[in-house]
C-alpha cells in the first residue's frame, strides 16, 4: 500500500494519547480508536508511522500490532487472555531439567536456578523441578500466586507478556522480561540455553540462527512495549 499521509503527530485524547495522520486519529484493526495510556508509547507508535517510506511495510508496525492486540483482544476479554497464559506455568522451561548425571544439567542449574530462586523469593512460591520430560504438576499455591501476578497487569502489559512468554516458552522469563530494568539479554540467553548447548555440540545452523535473531528482536520489542506503556 502506498503511503497516504504526510504529517504524523500525537494528541491527547481522554485519559490517553493517540497518533494522528494528517490530523486524523489512528484506529485499530477492529476499528476502535487506538488510544494508548502514555505519551511515550504514542510517540513510539508515531515513529513507526513516520519511518514508513513510499510503500508501507506492515512488518515494521511491531508496536502498533501489540497496541491493537491489547485494545481489540485483551481489553474486551482479559479473563481469556489470562487463561491462555496459565498453561505456561505447568510447562515452564526453567523447571524441566536434564537428568542429574548429564552434563547439560549442570549448565541448567547454574543459569536457571538463580533466576527461578529469585522469582520464588519475590512471590513467595515454590516451583517443582523436574528431571526429564515427563510432566509433573506445579503446586496449586504456585499456580494461584502467579495467576494473581498476571491478573494485576493491564491490557498493554498482558499483550507484552503474551509475546515474551511464548517466545521464551517460560512464564517466569516472560514476567521477568516486562519488569523495569530487566536484563533482557540474560533472560533471552536463559530461554535459549538448550539451543545454545546443541550449537556447542553440533555447530551453527545459519537458518536457525537467523530465526533466533528475529525471535530475539520480537522479545526485546515486547519488553520495550511494556516499558513504554508504563511511561
């Protein structure tokens, strides 16, 4: 699609902010006014529009897509968004380890254990560590506590959490990534520990590395979206 606007600005609207194209307010995919909670997020959204060239590239609307998801999908049905995140508690990457006598187990313990213990201390929960791939349920108290953490998030943070969690295959990492001052590189490396282990053993696969770089960029963008929505 050809670029159809010249001027990109941000205006206050109600209690939020909205991107304006030639004085007309942006709408979401579903047709709702795209009003976001902070000026910083609105300015970042405006930068995406301003950065488009003669031909609009939809792939460059990373933040816009998350804003639309927050407004069109999460806000009308927060309960569903939360329910869809909860299975990650039961299958969290950080809880499933190699057998104790395998070399990988030592790496997992060194990288994952400090992160898991910090989350346990912060939220007063206890995760069950599992050796092998056979599923074992997490304590009900842990599931309930993490659900309370998620329920305390607004629609924009939930939209970001959906991405960070699915990309990391870990709700623990997903939640940590949207906190202020999160060490995103360390969290991403923790999420990809087993993949990195395989690379050390068998060498690099260029297609897999390119795919990982794209996923890393999406992970960082989701964390940035959460930060911008906080202001």
